[in-house]
């Protein structure tokens, strides 16, 4: 039997077909979870082979307990959890054994606390108290002997507190994890008080972004305020790692969630057409080069928000889609993630053939949430 259509119905069907065709042209094909996992493993496996290489123009490899590698471990943990592959867990556990489960050298410095995120997560998996005892002891000392330094840059012992925005990724999630592991609220209370002090000092309430440190609060770059992409990426990813540890019905959760939502909406508005975020977030025309560490952290955070039902999928999924496709286009044939800005504190340069361990960590974190989103 032949179906007869009126002219009106025919027009409606044609319009619908054209709209679907246009959507496919603009949006491309759906991201496939299997492909996401494959790309993550490719990048992780390359990084494990090249773990002892030198980066950022340095003469020696990063110390295994340094913040650079601490950020890598955060992403590697998410891959290990996602895949259940003991290869990644064993590699990470060997790092802990090698370091005797100690934090890095400086007592108060947030950078040297980053590896504590690895120790906490491995403790959760294996239940061996040896893995977190040194971290608990050091954090107890800090809590009962808090730094009295002020947050102004280059004042005495200024980095004994969190006076640069990167620090909000490095140390606060460890405090939140210890709170959750021990059930002792003193760890959460200390962290929240210090986090609020840093936010009051560095957060721009007009742009909903963080200055890297005090030096940038009065600077302009080609007439725009200077908000470093990776610096804000550190904050945004750190917020996610904190929120994951908190009860949703608490004032603390609502405090961090408010910052997270404000940042997410801002990031949605300033994503570049190519899918990445500019190294100077408000100055994309002056920094056209892709940068994958900041972009990975933003992708991680936004995808997480969609997965948690915090962010509207219709409005934010295209952001993740564009960002993930951009990121995977910067992976070399042998599995290296390119366009990672070297160690720095401000917008700068990145190259297709240069990477850094923290960029890999950020990418793996992003992939873990992108995988969930499209699965």
C-alpha cells in the first residue's frame, strides 16, 4: 500500500530531514565510549614508558613525589578505576612504595601535598593504613601549627598558605579525602577556612574566574584581565575532587558548588570555536595556539557536572563534544598528548610536539568523565 502525503506533511518531513542533516554536519558523530577508552590507554601507556623523561626544558626528570607527577597520578587513578586494569594500579602502588608513602619535601607547600591524593585513593582500595599514616601525621602538624603568613605575593613564607590558585587543586582535595576517610570534621573545617581565604583574595566576582596570584590582579594583557587557563583549570578540577568527597546536604557542599556553577557557566561562554580554551581565557584572539592541560581540566569538570545532573546536558554537552574532539586531535600517532604548555604561571606558548606529565593526568581525568557521559 502506498502512503499518500499532503503537501503540508511533505514539507514538514523535508524540513525535519534537513534539520537532522544540519545537526549531523554541525555536531558530527556521537563520541564512542570504546574510542574514548582506547585514546586514554594510548596516552597513559605512552606516558608510563616516558615517565622518567625530562620536560619543560629541565635537565632532570621530575621527582616522583613532585606536584607535576602528583597531578599525573590523579588522572591515572581515574583510568585505573574506570578500566579495573591492575597494570595501572600496580604502577601507581609501586610509586607509593618507592616514596615510602611520604609527601614531598616541604611541610606546608601545597604542591608537595599533591601526591597525597594518590595515597588516599590507594588506601581506599587496599585498606593498608601504612599508605596514609605519613600524610595524616603531616596534616595534623599543619592543622595544629597553622601558618600565620599573609597571602600577598613574595611576603615571608607566603606559599606556606594557598596564595596561588594552582594550590587549590594540590592540597584541598587531600584534606577533603582525609575528612571522608577518617570521619573527623577537623580536616574539612581547616580546608574550608583556608579555601575561603584564597577565594576571597583571588576570585574575580565579575568574571567568575581566579587570578593566578596577587601579581595579576592589576595586570592587563592586550586590554584584557589576565586569567590563566591552566590556573583556572587547577581550581575547576580541584572543586570537582572536593565536591566528590562531600555530603550534598551540607553548607560546605553548597559553598563549593556555587563557585563551580559560576565558573562552569563562564567557561561555556568563552570556549573557542575550535573547542579548546585560550591560554588567556579572555584573550583568545591574542592566544590562538591550542593548550591541552587547561582544556582537559575544563572538559573533566564540565562532563562531571553533566554526569552528576548539576549542569544542563542540552546546554553543556556540545561544550564537552567540541573539547574532547579537539583534545584527541592533538594526540600524536605514538600516543603523546601535544600542545601542553610547559611549567609556568601565566599564558604563554605550547607546541604540537611537546607535552608534560600533568597534561596527561588532566587528559585522563577528562576522559574518565567523557566515557561516563557517552556510555
